[in-house]
């Protein structure tokens, strides 16, 4: 039966998304502009609304629009935070209310900006506020509870037109016993400081009844803050599991390009995944006992997020550096930001001895299973350019799968062309030094830049497997390493089967790869399954509800309620019997040539 719960968990957990911005957090803002001081009252938490006040002076006529975020870097979704805002008001220096007007979903117009001394508003937390569509990803959203709060900057703060780059101070009013976790620094008065609106969006804050652990790793301060609903997971335990990954990452990137890094872990009732930032990353995961298996899963995800200190913190395009919070603008280089990062998070663990070769190849197999469930004609470039659209969201999860596999093949090709001396790791580290935090690469020229730094054949690779959707050359490329790859193996064994696979590429549980015998029931690829035998289906209960189908025998009936084009349909289905087919088999070739073995040995170590 192919419900594949581990695949479901992979989709849910692999939502790590880039939110890197190019700035130095310790830089002093040039010039003298309006003074911006935000205060958030976290002592009043009764109605799930953040109470925000902005004290400001020195506004000019051109600062007449207050903007809330339509999106945020790397989320690849439209958020429209203005939907969550109410009671937006402006006051002069005598406390008299000034006229304001909401002119769009995310914008409020000030009638007399030069007179404004205070702006106040309330913004609902995104977790517990129902919206009909475009629900904000949990790890990118906000939460306000009696024992803690989670703040992702774009979900609480806005900015004045023309002042996106202006420095700001943040005062957090909260219970005295609460601990605050963030990568932001404080000034002499205890205010948190941000160089710009981009900086506060890039610096999540979690506070409340937290635990903390800290260590110094080769000159980089590592902090872990953890909220665990019932106290099952503590920061000290997570730090113990993190040490080996940090060692592998340090060897892989040669040297960490940051002097500090903060991990923020939130363990409660939801499995959302993670969101990475320049100097921190936030994780929203379901609270479990910290078993070795769960600890390994958390480390895998952390490895992905942590590698984003390279892409896109040090390697990013102009679109990432000059982010447009008003209108979502996709970058075509999602293959680099997420695909290469996912490849690196796996490869650094293989080369660091955290996983062995069979385990690495099994993870590769799982990525190919996911690719099977999505549209193979949808190129990685198209996925990037449509990532903000409903169509692109259905395919988005494949950037961590097909995108990572493509990066793995690019690594092999580079090693082959360089005689085993320079793979993708080495090129990425070179690019990191060439560009860095303050220098963006040209969005429309980077494929040519990368090719010029390597080999003409790499341009052909980009054209075929990134810009277009030619079948990935797995057999050919892994054969260069003396590893045999077989797409399918017939076993002759008959097993029961649903006749399709499940996936959650856009946060909704969908079916794919439907067997011909099932298509007669009316089920279609990408149908969203909303109920099974009348029981509502969610990401949270998917393993339990879908797992219940495993008790069925061939011929047993069950019902699906599916949503398609805005309409729900009830379908009658039956468990079928089909031949067991083994897919995506990797096996080390014991008769590999000396040349293949030599290339494999170089592939498995940092050069």
C-alpha cells in the first residue's frame, strides 16, 4: 500500500524557505532620518492581537503611506498582512487623532504625515485567525499565547513609504519572567535595534517560557531557544544533537561567515517546518519525545536551514537584496537558494560521517519518489517563476526534491570535468567569497556567470535540466561514480494498493500517479482529499486517517471526498491488487573501474 507516511512527513517538514537579506546587522545607518521606535505590548494577550505603537517624528509629505507586507523574502506565498490589521490610527504631538484612510489591503494613507507623532494599530496573530484563503505558513506567521509569543517581523511590523531602509528601535513589553530569543541586539536602553525594515523581517523573535543553551563553535556563538508545550524538549538536549552537524557544516563551508547564529524551536501541536534567516532560523514542529529518530529528523532540517548562511546570505541576486514587500517578485534562481541548499545539507552529513552511503542514497530515493508525484514537465525554472501563483504552489515542494537531485548531478558533472578536483561545494564557496553579504549577483546573468567560472558544458546542463525539464540523467551520472541506478524493477509479487500516491506540495493533501484502474472512479491527479469515509482530513491527522486504510483488503470499498476547481465530489473507491514494483534503486557497483572509484572517493570527501 503506497500511502508512504515518511514521504508525507518529508513534505511537511521540508518547508524551509530562504529569507536572507544583504546587510550587516552591526552597520551604522548613514545620514539622519526620522526616528522610529516601535513598542509591542505583550502583557495584554487576551484577544490574540498584538498591540503596536510607533513613535515617530520628522516625517515628510512623501512618507504618507504606511505599508504592511504583501509577502516576505523566500516565503513564495502572498500573505497580505493588512488583512489582519484593525484599529489603525495616527496622532499629532498633542494626542489629537489625525485622519487616516485605508487605500488597499496592505496600505493606510496619512492625511498629514508631517504632523504625525504616533501611529497605533492592532494586528491579529496569524495562527489562530481564520482566513478563507492564503493562510500564512505557520513557521512564517505569528502566535500570541499566555505562556509565549512568536513574532515574524512582517506579521507585526509595517513601514512608512520611503523608509524601508530606515533604522528602527523595538521595545518589547512582556512579563518579567519571560526569556527573549532573537538574533537582534539591544542598545544601552534595552531596545532591540534593526538597521531597516528588511532587518526586522529577517530577525524572528520568540519569547516566553523558554529554555536556552549556548556554545562557542570555532568563534561563532550558537544560541538555541526552545518553547516546548509540556517541557518534553529542552535546548540543552537539542544542542547535544547539533554538535556533529555543526562540525560537518564547518568543514563543508570552510569557515562560518557569521559570528553568531540563533536557533528558535517551537514545539506544540503543529508540524509546519522551518524558515531560515541570515543569522537565525525558526522551527515550528510537533512536540514529541526526543527519540533518536526525531532528533535525527530535527538535525536534518537544521542542516538545511543553517547552510543558508551561504545561499542566499552570501550568494543572492538583486531581487533578494532589494526586496519588494508591496508586490511579490520571484527570482529564477530558486534552484540555488533551495535546491542547492537541500543538496548541501545532505552532502555535508555524508562527507562528515553523520550518515553512510546507503542512507544517503535512500534519501535520494525518497526525493525521487516525491518527484514522481509531481509534474515532471514542470521545469525548475518555471517552478521558481510561478512560485507565487496557485499553479506554482502545487509544484513548489519539488524544489527540495527535483531541485536537490539536479544539484547533486551538477556536483558530479563538475567533478568529472575538473578531474575530481572541483565540485559544486568548491564553486559555491568561491562564489560566496566573490559576492558576499553586500554584493548581489545580476539576476538575469547568473547562469552565464556560473558557466564562465566553470565549463561550457555546464551551460548545457542548465539549459537541459534547470531551464527545461529533460529527464534527469541519473543512470549516466551516477554511473560515473560506479553506482548503478535502475528506475524500476519488476518483482512478480502481487500486493494490495490504493492505486495512487499522496503528497502535500501546497499544504493540501493531493493524489498523484493514479493507476488506470482507479481513473474510472473519477479520481484525478492533484485532486485535494478533504475527507476519508466522512472523516475530515488534515495535515495533522493524515498519518492516522490514511494509515487506517492499510487494514483494507483487495476489493474493500472506501469513500473519498475531494475538492476540485472549488467544488467537492464524493467518490467510491476500492483497494486494488497490483504487481509490486521497486523504483529508484541505487547500488554500488562492485566491478567499478579504477577511474569510477577514484571519482567516487573524491565525491565523498571535501576537496
